[in-house]
């Protein structure tokens, strides 16, 4: 019989098949996109295919799905096939496309593992659901979490990151993010990057998960590392003039820079793409953006900025510095330093090109 699961079980040992690896036939579905995608990531990791996973993106006609299911491995002893949101899974019980997909699953070669993904709930009476169960596969359902299940998931997610929050911290995150686990996960990632292993107090949680205001602050580094670093300094000046909390700005920038430095270390060791996202427990699009930012500035300069922010924060708390002027001065200095670094790199490249041209 096929196994069933709900979103209240977001952390299991993984999609084990008969050999302890990836399931041979798996249907992952439900209305919680984050949990569905997280399960698929685990299936891909468990697959461990030397030649990777073949992916069929929507909307794929049944003829193509039938052909790829029936293929046999060419080089690897096993083949792994991921079929994302096939339109046939949205059909009703008597729908011809639904029946055709169910029949196509019977063509699967014994050496091919298939994972079907649907970001909505597929009825138990659906022909594909019945076929997966009849063929000895697994059916995993992930419903959107509510109430106690949502709170327990957030507690486990924080513990898995080593994140420690003062009482009330998780409740505040859930008030801001609601039941969207993608947002909850992103907020936990942000707080983890900021915490550095320390307990995060409730006031800091409120500052760093403040909704749209926080998103504006997180755009500062994107501008600073862009083609015109001065735009990042201008963004800081605008936020300060609007009366935003300087402690909030410093904490957010420091958290971003900590995360960026971590990414630079991982990228330097060859970790990229989906593997980088998996290591950081963040969406792939965000991992790609961080990898791009990691190449826009040297690790030494990032570390220097972190030290400057640390000294700046200490001076402000001692009352030795005007917080608004000091923070704007930091942003201007950071923009100038990055601009100078890029100019030096371009000049070095030109000199190297000249040296490579020998007179005839």
C-alpha cells in the first residue's frame, strides 16, 4: 500500500525506497507549496543519481510524459525522473488525461524512479493516486499547517538551525508571516544569520521581522553591491532621514554581511546552485542571488565592513558617536572602498593584458 503523510510531519527520515534510497514511485501533493517542494528536494538528494535527475516541466502533453516514463537508463544503473505539476493530475476522476497518466505509470521500467509533483490536493479517488498505490508507490500529502501544527513546525525549524529565541519570538514571526512556511523559513534564516549563535531577544525579533520596512532595509546591500555602489549609501541616507531605527539598520546589515561571508566560503569551496540552497536552507533563487553578490566584493572587504559595524554599534551604545551621522559615514565609506577595489581590479586586468602582448 502507498504511504500517506500530512503537513504535520514536515521532517521525516526521507523518502526511502526498497533499497533505502529514493522511492521508486512517489506522488507528492498538497496545498502547502513549501512542504511539497521541501519533500521533492529530499527525494532528489536521496536519489544521488550520477547523471542527475531528468525533469519534465509543465504543461507537458501526455505523449511526452508517456515516452519519458518508458525510457530505460542509458549509462547509470538507475534513472530518476521528476514530473512537475502535470496537467493530467488536475483532471477529474473520469478525465481522459488522468486515466492516460495512470496507464503510463505502468510503462515505467524497473530501473526508473519516478516522482510526480502537484501543488494542489489530488483526490484519493483520482486514477493516478490509485495507480501509484496499486503499483506499490508512496503518496505523500502536505496540507497547509494551522494552529498548534504550525507552531510546532516553526519550533522544530528554529531548533534545526540552532536558533534560540526569547519567549514570544516565534509567536511574533507567525503573526508577521501567517501560515506561509516560505516566509517563516526566510525570517528564521535571517535571524540565524544575525544571531551568530547567541540568543535573540524579542525586541530584535520585532525589528528584524517588521514586514515591508525590513524588506526595504534588506535592499540596501543589493544596491551597494550593484554597478553603482553609491546607490547603497544613498539608500541608507534615505532610511535614516525617514527616521528608521539605526539599531535596526545596523543589525540587519550585519546579519546580511554575516550570511554573505558564509556564502563566499561555500562558493569558494565549490558549493553552488541547488547544493548551496540546501546547505543554507533557503530557496534556490535566493541562493543564486547570494552567490552573485558573493562575487561582487572580496571576502576581506566584507570582513572589514563587519568589524566597522561592530565598532560603530559599540560606540553608539556608549554614547561616543552620533548614530545617524556614523551610520551614513559607514555607508559612504563602504561605497568608496568597493568602488576603489573594482577600479584596482580593472587596472590590474589591463596591465595583465598589456603584459601578455609582446612586440613582434
